[in-house]
């Protein structure tokens, strides 16, 4: 087996977030935080690699957001109209008085879907967002 050099690095995060992460680590059965973080990094690299080829893929963008956030809904709508060629369907669920869940079904080359997803997920007021896509084979 190839001898791999390990590098340590420090991560700062708020205590509540870390507690939630530790709970997931325990439930999934990871031996330690490092192993869990390595898996997250591998997944991030895999997801990012999707943006480097030009095959048509289909997938969905899941967004969880507070619709009271100033201008958020308008900005979200403008971005989605800019990408109308890639958007097949959207479903909006009013989770409670403040929060909405939106599922946007998408199709196109990974770079376009990634760009659309990044624009939506980085909007102020979006609490969680994720793009999942799969090759059409
Ligand atoms: Ni809503």
C-alpha cells in the first residue's frame, strides 16, 4: 500500500453545529471526526468534478429558506428565470410560518446546473441548499 502523508488542520465552528455533527458521526458509526470529515471532503470533490464534463445530467436542487428575508424571494425568482432552459419543474412547500422548502428539478450540463445551484444557495436567507445530479445513462 502506498504510504500516505497525513496533514492535520484546525477547524473552527460554533458549538451547536459541532454537537449536531458529532451526533451524526455517532449515528453513522464513524470512528472519529477525521474519518467523517474525509468522507465529506471526498463527496465535495466528487460533486465538484461533475462540473468538469459536458454530459447532460438531470437532478434536483433542494433549498430550505426563510421567505421573510428581505428580497430573497424576488432574487430567487429572477435567477430561476435566467435558467428557465434548465428548470423542468419546481415544487414549493410552506413548512411553517417562516420557512419554505423548494425542490427545483433540473436538467443540463453540470456546469450550468452548478452555476444555478451556487447562485441560489449563496443567497442571504437560504439556510440549506444542495444540488444532486446523476448522468442520464
Ligand atoms: Ni413558502
